[in-house]
């Protein structure tokens, strides 16, 4: 029996390797068969067939029929699918439970302590990195916003403002609830008026003639984008993250001076 490679690859979603996929599909085509017959049909070495069939039996894809010679019966695909779904759900629930236990247990406290002590020993010039791709940039900004303790400053373009209201609104709302001061400077555009009204409950927003893209956190951490978002595809967008109080506080002072010149958006 010849089964297309593309079809066999799809069976990996069931948690099967190549040999398991071949033997299971072979058994499905026969209903009941011996290991030797399945080995010939599926072109799987006989030396491996018994081990693979035993694995399929443990996973619930086949049933071994008692008697001599030993034969195997295929479980209906729809039943297999339900078993796979149940197994994935159980494993997922178990992993989530473990994560919650770690979150509230001693392990996470120890890890946080190691990280804090480690950061204190690191030269500030080493605490920097490059973030590629707009999705990764927004994920990075979301993480930084969640850790903010006093202030968040965002400078962005009109299109960037619209995107950020979608990607970061939840994180910014929670930051606002924690008492974090949030200011956003954005290049003026008619397209942002509605979004400004929506976000005005969360942040102070003003329009600026300066076209820049950066985010300052607590006057000590900055992420700035290197490219014009109107000229680069989202997957090629790139930003630089720097944890430097010296650099960030200087840029924040410049932003404060510009903030006084910015206009309210009506």
C-alpha cells in the first residue's frame, strides 16, 4: 500500500512518527492483520514492527487480538481523534496546574532572587538586545509595560498608535490601574481621533511634529525602533532594547521638554 508522504506528515498531528503512521494506515486499510503482513504492506522493517505496534497499542490506536498468530485490530479514526483530544487536554491541564504551582511556590521565588542578584552584577552595557519583527517588538513592549513601576512614555507614529492600541491596550489598562503615569506622543492624523478618545481614559495623549518610535519605562529602560514603519514590512521591523538609566533619563528629559510643546488632540 502506497501512502503519500504529505498525508503521512499530517498524521504527526496525531502524535505519530513515520513508522507508526505507516503501520496504522496499513491496518486501517485491512481492518485486522498480523505484524508480518502489516510490515510488508507498510514497508516497515519487521525488526521494528512489533515495537511500533506495541507503541500504537499504548496510544490507543490499535487493539491486539488474542490468539495465534497475534493479530491487530484498528480503532476507528473518529474514536482515535477523541482519545488524542482527551490526552492533549489532560496534559495541557496538568502543565497549567504545574505552572500555577510554580508561580506561587518557592521555586519561582528562588529564580527571581537569582535573576535580581545576577542583574545587579551585570555591566549595564551588557543589558541590551535587538528585537526583530513587529510582533516580537509588541510582545517585548508588553512585558516591559507589565513590569513598569512608575512611568511609561510612548512616542509613535499615527499608524503605530492605532496598532499599539490593539496590541497593548490590556497591558496599559492594567498599568493605569496600578497607578502608573502613562504619556503618549503621536504624530497628528485624522485617523487617530477615535482611538485617542478611546485611550484617553488610560493615558495622556498629545500630538507632536516629531516623528519617532520609542518606549521609555521608569526612566531607566528604553526600546527604540530603528526604521520608519511606513517604509518597512512588519516582519522586518527592528528595535533595540537598552537598560540604561543614564541614557533613558536623558531622553526622558528631552521628551518632557517636547511634551510642553505638544498639542491636545481634539
